[in-house]
C-alpha cells in the first residue's frame, strides 16, 4: 500500500474528527456542560492531525510534489471540509 493511499484515508478520518470536534464536542462542552467530549474528541483529532502531517511528508516525497502543493494540502487540514476536497482531488489525479 502506498503512502498516498494511507494519507488519503487518514485525511478523511482527520476531516471527520475535526467536524466532530467543532460541531458535536464543542457545543456539548459549552451548551450541555460536558467538557469530556472535547477532551476525547480533541485527543483523537490531535493524533490524526499529527498522522496527517507525517503522512503528507511521506506522500510528498513519494509523489515528488512541488513544495507549494504540499503546503496547500497542509493548509487544507486547517479548514473544515477541506480534507475531503483534498481527498477527491488526489483521487481524481490518480485516475489520470
């Protein structure tokens, strides 16, 4: 299995964890007084974010991407929903 295919899977999981953190755990913390939701969801998201960054470096080397492309893919991880866009674009690139 290539580092790119592993990266794409982790990117989707990271995107899901980010959305869960923002739209489920944070409201539970502030509106239902359940800070433990952020603790565990945040921990999982943090781990997936570190994996995303590490696997991005591996995929960057394997695919011989330009520096700018790798930077854009990294920045995409900071915005909600963007990891899904990255996954789709990488899937479409792979098909060509």
